[in-house]
C-alpha cells in the first residue's frame, strides 16, 4: 500500500493534487475537509471513479485511514495511482493543531 503523510499532503496543496475524501456526507459537512478535495463516499467510489484522471496521483483520505486504505486498494487494482493519507483527517487536524 502506498502511503503519504498529512504534512506531505499539505506541502503538495500548492500543486493542486487530486484528493479524494471517501467519508460520508455528514462527516464531510460537519468535520471539515482538505481544501480542493473531491468528495466521493466509499460506497459510491466504484460508480464515480470513472471521473478521476488515471494519469494523476490520487491522494485518498477518510477519518482515520481505514476506509481510504480500502479505497486505495480498489483504485490501485483498477489502474489508478492512489496513495493513502496515513492517519486520515484525524492526523491532518492533529498536525494542523500541534505540528507534525
């Protein structure tokens, strides 16, 4: 499994990476998200993945990293270059609050 750390994602934001957030809508709306991220709940990933660029590096996030890991595995076996953001949004907010 290819992984990327939250601080690395933050450094890449200026390059406008493809970030896919696979949390449910309620989590996306109430718990915040990474600027520029695309929201595709894990349950809809297979049907909506066709809209993703197969030539781009895709960073996948969820709350803690478990759902995004499953999403990454599916994307990788489907021919996408996907990276799981280790620790998910919990780590993202921790890093933003307390440093990496």
